[in-house]
């Protein structure tokens, strides 16, 4: 299976998520590549769409290994086992966290335009990315989302490696992935169009998706990127 592009992949993925439609789901795309997929999912199952901004706190000499994660609203998860195993000290952890908080703040300014995120508490939340190779980023996103006490957490991706599915499975209530090749050479191999998105494309996708939200809350529109009403 080869997807034409990320939006088409999202629409296809949405067909596997129709059981969530009645729950007024909150579909969260991981910037940047997960946002068009989330827009496609949202077009099929409705609800509301937003982004989930997270930053992995990677071990300095092994960035893929997460010793923790941070998200918006002060969300913070620390993997004590990784810290103990690697020997990363408090000062080094603090320096990495400061760096990642600066990048998180930059993305908030650019992608949200000053608007707050949609609250996850007691929502049926769907975390969407364009694929999982190692699963590290989605795993971090799940950890951060779970600090906000969603009612139900689903992870949905168009393509994944077997290893990534195993990594993420225990972090979510449900894991949906239609395409799991025996060998995943790279997520981009599942797409004909896998171009790198600009910040402007992400913002435009969020605006257009927000305009079609079901039962939009007050002020939702071009000046309220990705916002929706709280609650189901």
C-alpha cells in the first residue's frame, strides 16, 4: 500500500476510527508531519482537531533514547530508570530541558498564534502522526497526554514498524495502524508525496480544519487556530 499523500492517508485512517465519531473526538496531530494526517482523520470522523506540542528530553549521546518529555501547560514526564541507567545528572538534565522548553515556546508562538491548546481532560483523544519508525516521539506524546487525564487515548498512524507498535501499545487504550510492513525502510516509503511541511502549511491546515469543527465553541475561526469546545 502506498498513500498518495498525508491527507489521503488520514482519510483512509479515518475509516478505521469511525467507532469514535459519536464521542466527539479530539484529534491531535504531531507537528509537522502528523498535522495533515490529523486533518484527514478529522474530515472523516468529525469532532475537533488540534496539535500536541511535545519535546523529547533525549540522552545527550543517544538522542533517540528519551529520559523524559515536556509538553504545553507545564506537562513533564521523567523516566527515572533511564536517568539511573545512563548516569545523566541533574544539571545536565536541566540544561537539556531549558533548551527544549525554548523550542517548545517557539513552536507555540508560530503554530498557535497566541491561542491556548484544547484541554484534553475527560476527552476522547486521538494522537495522530504520519508514521512510526521507532515510536519514540509518539510514546513521548502519549506520556504527556496521559498527564492530562483524557477519558480515552487512541493512537492512530497510517504506517508503523512492528517494534514501534510494541513500544507504544501499553501507553494507549487503543492502537490503530493499517499498514505494518515486515521491514520498514522509512516512513516516507509509504507515501508518494512526503515533502517536508512548512510552518505556514501547518497553520493553514489547522485553520481550515477548525472551520469545519462540529459545534464549534465561541470565537472559533481564523483567529482561533485549532480550538474547539471543551467536553464531549
